[in-house]
C-alpha cells in the first residue's frame, strides 16, 4: 500500500512561480510530490494521513553547499575530534548530520571530511538506517604537502601533476561526487596567509582534467583574485570563500559560469570561535577580513555570478540566535541578494549545480518530497526561516513543532 500524505492549509513557495501560492495542498505519495492545488480541492485518498500546516509557508528543503561535519579548527574541539576512534568519529558526525536535518537542511555538499566517514553515513541515510540529509561529497580535499588543512585527515597531501592525478582518482574511486582542491592559503593556517600560492598551474590542471574526464566538477578553496583568475581560466567550476575578489575576476567568473559559495559567516562568527576556544591569532585573521569579504561578495552579485548557500560552520550550530545555515542566508540577503533570490541560492541553484535538480530543489510534482515549513513568509525576508517548525525529507516527517505556540 502506498504511503500517502496530504499537506493542507499551506502557502507554497515552489521556487518556480514569482510569488507564493496561497492556501494550497500538497499530495505526497511514496516520498514523491504527486500533486499540488487549492486546499478546497484537496484529494482524500483512502488511508492517506492529513497534515494540517495551519497557514504555514512551505518550500523546498535547504541545501548547505559547504559543510564539514568533522570540522577541527584550532582549539579544544579540534583536539577532541582528532583523538576520536573511527567509531567515535562516525557517531559524532552522525549526530551533527541529524541535527542538520532537523534545522531544515535536507541536502549537504561535504567538502572535506575526516577519513571518508561521510561515505558510510551517505549509505546509511539513503538506506534509512539513520537520520540525516542527502549527502553529496568531495571526499578528502586535495592539498600540496603542508597546504591548507594538511593537519587533518579530511585532506590528502599530493605533489606534482601525477600526485594530484592519483589523488583525484582516489576520491572518485571512493565514491566522490565532486572534487575539492586547496589553491590558496586560508584563515585557519598558522604558517600561511590567504595570499599563499600552494599549487603549480600543472598540478591544478591535472586535477581539473582528471575530474572532468570522470564527469566530476571541481571546487576550490580560494581567497585572492590573483589566484582565482587563472584557476577560472583553467576550467574551475566553483569557488569557496572568494575573500578578495576584484571586479574583473568576478566578471570572468560570470562569463565562465563559475559559481561562488561565499561562506560569509566565517568572517563574522566571534560567538562560534569563542565557544570552540579558537586562538586569538585566528580570530583576528578571520574577523578582520569581514569588510573585504563583504565587498568581494557584492562584486560577485553585481557581476551576475551564481551564488550558493554554504556555511562552513556546522550547519546546525546556533549562532546569533539561529542556525549557522539560516544566519548565512541572512548575511547573503543583508549584503545585496533579494529574499527570493536568496531562497533560490539555498534550493534550486545548488540542486542544478549538483545535477540533481530533476529530483529536488523545488516544490513540483515528480520531485522528491524534501520540504520545510515556517510560520512567516520567507519571500519577504529570509529571517522568516527562524520560525521554521516542520521538516520532511523523502516524504517522512522528521520534525513537527506545529502544536507549539
């Protein structure tokens, strides 16, 4: 017998229509959206469960395109994570993934996890053996010897074109959906700066050629425009952070169809750093970069670059009174992205980048029923996501606070 649910009395932002469609029903059958229409004409199939959303706003589940469930920044937490056994690490990451789902993130793109732990979780979630978001992953991020993040087992040290070719193939062999490579220094490296250029052109070319030959996109941890520009010319598909873009490089990215995951929260998250005991040198380096980071993002928007939500902070982490995912989206809106476009940057745009937009990313018949509901209208301001109270993934309700006032 089909598992059928009818969601009633909801205002639907479907990701396609220019405005919210008021007072709708959504029919869900076997984890898939099977119909949408006015509440007054809602069907009542035999055995269907009726779920009254009481006038809530319904939209597709959120994507977080820059996640590290096993994040180990300098500080006390890093030492704890690094000392975990493989079994402890799996349980730790699974707990974070479940919390991520409960905060409305139904799909994540992992861009560097310790010891390939996310591959096991991806299988467990897909099989229904554990609760968590849909996972697409880069496996271990590729770095040169001593490059950004080399201290963690979430990266793989490579050297020379042959080494980076083998590293790329190793991630694909493990089951990676995309490849990530570190092409500049970063905030968290004590013995580097954002301007550090760790890879040769031949090394990066080897990564991009190999990944594309195997049908995988490549994203890069990158800060300065002078490093990003040449990488874009070589065929890079996405930039993580982009702390120091210029107008010319932003236009170049737009012309080449290169997306940006700006991770604006990482330069404005003192409460997060304090909670982890992150040392003063890293806090200063990060927080002082905030003005240029904001300007870089604004240049990308002005150039028409496709932007996507990614928090870098654990997606579920509470910061400034909400989850890191929602806070990131608030930054994206505050610095120039209109609310509707911000919602698309958290749903439809990443679904298309990942090549799964025929399955998820909007509220349409035939799509998987990855849905979230909130009490306020997110197309007026994305801060409405702070009122999120209901989460469904693949037709199963994982969170329901509807009864709470």
